[in-house]
C-alpha cells in the first residue's frame, strides 16, 4: 500500500512505519536506498519511521541494513523533520 494513502487514512498525530521492500534493499544501491527512504518520508510526513515491510532475505549483505539506517537519519534532516 502506498504510504501516502496510509497517511490519508491515519490521524496526523499518529506515527506510521514505512513499508520498504526487503527485496529492494537486497538489490538496491546506497543511493537508491537513500532516495526511497526520502520519498517515503516526504509522502508519510513527520511522524514516520523507516522500516522494512518484511524480514531481510538471507542474501542481503549486512551493510545494506546499515545503509538503510543511515538513509533514515539523513532523510529526516534533508526533509526537515
């Protein structure tokens, strides 16, 4: 489900968690992960927590999770939340 649609259906004072695809994380570059997190944050608004929509796959390199976490920290600053 599109995160902006979730935001429309959920009260604005409630936090929502992003639904970033685990297979996307497995295959994406660092820049693609950063852009995806930023786009989710813009669509969701300030009360957003970047997270996966499913468990990481066994083939996902651990550094990709670090990239996701770094992207979440940076996106909040870039978006201004």
